């Protein structure tokens, strides 16, 4: 017997009679599809077509007319979604947003958070490492968006590839504000990150070590002389003797000229938008999935009818039925994914309309809950949709989650935690420690992970410092003195 088509959540009682959620394979697939970017989905669908003989690629003209997804400013919150390409028979990433009644589509649900989703997580990258630190340092929506825009202009080595003035123009703010955010970003780990050139990269690393004195500044200003081994001229310019110069040169050579490469776990890929936003505030914004990044697939009904008429053995009939059911489920899951992504993106654009019109000064503080409540979805669904999904707008390319307030990721698919709630928990843990069991930052990381909070030791240290709580060594000394 083949598995049921619709996803199912089962409540099972364990030894302690504690109910647990059990996901069917179909529900796991739906969640996985929702978390994928269009590029990831494209690769996944290629594999599905290889595994399922009933699925085939179709040319653009076979899927019917293309209909852009438009935002109805007059009744955005009551908007519904309908499939213009025929739900269940084929998949084409073009969906119409209209006001009024509900459109056709799969009515199953994959809202909520489930154990086992950790398998979808990737190895830590430079981007993720920086994001974790930025959660602490940038609480304001405007500054955070500027910081994220700057981060998106880093190359693999960790250098800036765009001038702050260009980013200021893109975001509609003053260049001085972007410069101020850049200065703060240059204090993040790894040292030397966000530099605009080699000289600045080395200077940032020396400054962190407390070694950026006037003589070293002069040496960095004359790196061409260092490359030419012109020691006499360098000693004269820096005002140092041979021994001092040798020590300075050794320090410089010990620095990392490409700090970003320490996180180079995979070949960097060019970010391609999953959603395209067109138009303007006067005529209305139009959103659509980027069809250039997705293969168009359908179920070959003629082939299905042919093989059904030819198979005789029961095992063969069961195989064809299972493949047909899997193909139908995939079509419906793709339909649900597309409508969900576009519904979330449309509401984000609606709520951030002033930003797109006038710039970063008008960016609205917004949470996952704000969007979830507006469109009648679970926060965890909105979280999945907005992660690793990019929208191309008139103000640049943004990940959907850029527009939300700061949160800390949960472990193994658990809900995210606000930065403020994590700070409060760190304070509570430290206030509850005893003189004989002072908590190090590493120990706090482990305790928080047990509670479902994924956080780096450096982030714990920054949170602790922001609360004006001394280090574990200092707290240990203070408690000994108090005794």
C-alpha cells in the first residue's frame, strides 16, 4: 500500500505519556522545499525528474501565459492566491495575486517547528559568522539594513567591493551614516574584515593588537617600499633603527591579508534573486518568482496512461501508482511553496512601502509575528520563507529576513529567540551562579544550547559586556574577596 498523499501530524504517547509530533515523509518534503532557495530547488527538481519517469521538463510555451504577481494596494491584507498554470498537472512559477475569495490549492499545513530540521542546516560560513555578531551590535532597523547591505558587498577575502557612497545612494541615506556603520563593522571578528584595501586590512588587525603606532602607520603607507626591500628608506621614513624595523616587518608579515578566506568552506556563488519586484509607488509594485532560476516541470499524463494500460504484474502497478502519487504530491507542494513565498513577500513589501519609496530613514521596525498575523500564517513558516530568499528591488538585492528585527536562531529547528530575551537569560544564569561554580562564557554557550538557543561564545561575551557584567575570572576574584 502506498503512503497517503496528504501530510499528517500524529500524536504519540511515549513511556512518560508525553505527546510528540511525528512528520510524514510528505510533510518533511514540504518543509524542505519551503526552506530552499530557487537555485537549491532547481537542483532538487532535476534529481526528482531523474528518479520519477512521470515527471518531465516543459518548454516555457507549454505552461500557458505568464501572469505577474501584483500587489493590490487597496486590499492587500485580504488578498488571495490562485494558480494560473493548472494546479496538480504542471508547475510553472507564475501565480496571480487577486482580491476576494480563496484561490485553488493544497489545503494541508506544514506550520510549526519540528525536530529533525537540523539536517537542512549548513556549515558555518563567513556570512553566518558575521550575522551572529551583527545581531548584538546593530539593534536599530535602519543601521542593521545598512550593515547587511555592506556585508553583501564583501568578496571571498573579506574586502569591500562597493564604495559607501554607492550604498548610500542605493538605500537613500547620507554617505556619512554608511561610513559610521562601516567603522563599527570593521571591529568585528575576524580582524581586518570589511577593509577597502590591503593597507586598511592590515591596519585594522594591528589596531586590534594595540600596535598601530605612528611608525607602523608610516610603514603601511609605504608597503611598496617593503615589497622592494628598501630598508634604508623605510628606516628613515619611520624613524626607527634596523632592529625595530625588522620587528615591525615581522609583525606585518604575520598578519592575514585575506581574513575572509578562513571561512571559505565552499565555492562562493553569485546571489540570484528568488523574487523580482518591479514598478514603482505610483503605479504599484509587481512581484513574481524568478522563473529564470527554476525548471518548468509537469506530469506526462500521456505516458502515465500508456504504462497503466501495459502493466500486468501487481508490483509494477504499485510502482506506477506510487510514482504518480509522488508526482502529484510534488506538484501540490510546489504550488504551496510558490503561493506562500509570494504571499509573505507581498506583505513585507506592503509594510515596508515607505522604505522602497523614500529610503532607509523610513524603514519600519517589523517582526516575524507582524507578517504572520497579517497573512494568517505561523511565525515559523514566515521564518522558513524569509531565510535564504532574495528579492531584487529598486533599492538593491535583499534577503527577505533583512527587514525583520533581531533574533537568535534556535537549535535543531526550534523557534528563534529575541536578542533581548537571550540577554535576560544570560543575566539570570550569571546571577544564579555560586562562588564554587562560576560560569565561563563557553559554559553559558552550552547551557543556552541545551535550552534551544544557538549562539557563539563571542556573542555571549558581547551580550555580557553590554549588561556590564565582568568576565568569569573577575567575578571569581570578587566572590573570593567577598567570602
